[in-house]
C-alpha cells in the first residue's frame, strides 16, 4: 500500500487555476480543496507602520489560491511536473509554492481520489 501525502500548493497565478485542475484530472487526482488566500506581505503592506514595505514587494500578487489534496506518494512528482508545465518553474519567483506532508490518519477519503 502506498503512503498517503498531503500536497499543499500556493498558486500565485490565479489565472492558471482551471488549467491546473484539468491537469490534476488527467493525472486521475479527483479530490482537491481550493481556498482563496492572501499572503502576509499583502496584509502588512496595508498597515501604516509597514507601508514602506510596499516598494519591496513590487510584482507580488495580492491574492492567491491554496490547493490541498491527499494523494498516494507516487503522484507527487507528476503533480509537481504538471504545476511547472502550466505555471512555470517553482524556482522562479512568483510562480508559487508546493510542499508535501505525511498523512498519518485519514477518514472520509473516497478511494477514487487515491487511485
């Protein structure tokens, strides 16, 4: 049995969301949760004492999407590959962030989401 992993993606380029989710379907990743999110930099830039930071964050996108999905371990690399094909290299500033955590316990997952 494969190990389950939680893949967390911070998608900075919201315009790629639909295409990214389509890519997940092609990988047979059937379950994901998408959350509207805002980076810390955007929030502190609106506080007067931190207003000077606004110039340091030029090019930063104010809003992003956080995508959560639990998958078998072998799907991690294909998910990252699809992300980079659609959104750009993760090493490039502004494309996004991906990290993976172990899932020690999960209940309520559909078997189809993990096949």
